[in-house]
C-alpha cells in the first residue's frame, strides 16, 4: 500500500484539484520529490532555489513534524500519511520590560475575595455555567474579572465576540477599521443587512451589547500597527487573533510574546481551518510553526479564494472555547497543539507543536526584541514595487479601446465557477493554474489584457507568463472584473 500525501486547498490548483495523491516512497523527501516531479509547478511553492523546504510550509508524517525527526530523510512506510501544512490567510527593549513588569495579574491567579461579585440578574443569566463544577461561582466571577482583546470583528471575530459576551467576559476590546459590506453577511454573523456601510466596530459593539449588557466594551477603531500594538495588548488578559492577513498575524504574535499574553489563533480558507493557542511562556509561538510568511499572493484571500460561510463559525467557536478555558485556568488548553479542520470532509486532525529554541522572538537568544515593519517582513512593500512596473489598464480605458476597434484579446484567469457568475464580453477563460500549460492558446501577436476578480491573480499570471518567455504584450486589468462592473457595466454581478 503506498504513502498518501494530503494536498492543502491553497496548493490544489497545482495538482489539478486533487486533495490526496499516492506515491511509492521510503522517505518523506522522496515522496515530495515524486509529487513535484509529476506536478512541477508545485515545487517552487514547497522548495526554495537551494532545494530546501520553505519555512512557511511544514510537513508532517502522520502527526509528527519531520523537522523534529530526520527532516526529508524521515522514513515512511506503507499506509503512512504525509501532510503538507502551509500557513494560511495571513518599542524599545526597555519599554517591553516595563510592560512585562506592570502586566495585569492573571485572572486565574486572583483570590476568591478579589473577584467581582455577581448580581442576582447575572446569577440567573449564567445559571447553566454555575451548575457546572468546572465553572461554578468562582469560574464565572473569573470570567467577569477578565478582559479579552479581539483583533478583527469579521468572520472569526463575529462568533468569538458573541460567545465571549454570552459567557460573561467582563471587558472586551474590539480592534477594527473596516466597514460592513454586503459580501460580509454570508459569514460575519455579528453584522446584519441594516449594518451595511456602517463601521464594523460599531455594528459589533451594538450586537455584543444586545447579547449581554453586563459586558464593558472598549472600541479601538484603528488599524493594528507596530506603533499601537504593545500599548493595546498590555491592558488585556487574552488576545484573540481574528486577522486575515500575514503582516498583522506576525504582528499579533510578536506583540503577544513581548507582552507575555496568550495568543488564541485561528485561520480559515475555503473549507479548511486551523486553531491553536500560542503562548511563549508555556510553549511555541506562531513563528515556531511558521518562521517566515509565504510570498505575497501565494495564499489567496477570502475575497479571491472564497470561504464556506459556516467555517469561521466553527473555528471562531473553538477560539472562544480556548479563551474561556484560559480564563478559568483549565487544563489541556491547545498549547503545543495545532488543530486542523476540513469542513468538506468533516475531519479534525491534531498535530504536535514544539517550541523552537532558535525562534527569533521566543527562542533562547531572541533577535526580535521590538516590533518591526511587518509589511516589509512579509514582502508587501516589494510586491507593490513590482506591481508598479507591470503595465496596467483601467476598465474605462479598456472599454474605450474596444469601442474604437482595437484588436485586444482578453484572458480571464478566474476559476470556471467564477466565470459563470459574470464575464467581460469576448473574454477567454484560462484559470490561473492552467496558464502556463495553455500558453499556446494566447496569441503573442495580439495585445493581451489579463484579468481576474480584483487584479491579484491576473498579476501573478502575467508574472508567470513573462518568466516563461511569453513574447507578447501583456497588461493587467486594474481592479479586475469588479472594476469593470463599477466603471463600465453594472449588469455584471459583483461577488
């Protein structure tokens, strides 16, 4: 019986959509070599130019990280499963020392007589907690004394905020700067139709207040940055990561390590989710798992890749559960463990995590002792500079040139199910994962405009074509088909 390699959703575009591939191999490295020999485009996403595994991709044999066994030489036997687990989307030293010394006392260590009392109304509200010996009166008073900072009030933040409020967390901080869009309502259940156009933080505050008026709500309508993160984090007991991008995720991790706070982590993509608790004082941090982020654009956002509406509810509920357990001082919180969830196949899997002694932020000799420029760290600045050199055309300009009869071929690199939603007239569908294999279908003697939903995937397609030697003129449709709908033809649905 061969070895089975599980392909994560972000990489399935390079395996023809296959989620599992079987190979004959005696080591993990041999299995990956066979996989990438068959699916060559996958290799550059797993290995760097020195032919070593990239730091934002982890490989497990069953539930063991091969980095802590024998690396690529880790033996495999018939029936084993190899899991590829990529990351998904993701002050001075003196100041940090001051923050740690002035850090609020952990709620779980407060004496009974120091905890706030419950009113009769609160006793009635939390009665189903109070009759559980694991919570009881003491545990509920700990919840009332606690404070939680939620980074984001979107897909993950919505269930986290609602469940923590219902559970009786005494003080909740909300950090968000976005506004409610109609496309949010499919999964961000804290917001309603009447909230479209409102600041998310205002909508979330009103919903949480309606769920439990006993909760004190502090709103921070701002982007989380290296300038404000430490100042915000030091005032709360637990930080919940509901972010959807890698710069903020690494920022949250580093700020949690520097302030000694537990980081309740969750991430989602399409049908897959991850959850863990990163707490450097007790186990690994996020950088121990993923030392570096993937290149910009490798992992699509929910706006590009989609997400099953109930998935953030499931992962967010798990984050809320772990937050409550931390506050109560419960055993077996998800430190040293990474939970993987596949909603499509309804499977949970748990992987072991270990602290990396060489971690630059929580290791034995940390080199990161203050917050850094996280957009630069994640390559966002470099990507912006690269995009600025790529030729672009606006939707309005494209329409004018088509109307005047210019010979332009339009290549749509979205997926077939997206193409069904709406198309630009006379466009040709070649999904991003097939662009190089079908390059011969693009006439190099004609000017070519490439588009996707918003411009990100089409930029990747142009870059791949140019690197492969495509000789024709290529331009990226700025803003994608969304801009076409806004500027040219509102009959084309936006999604």
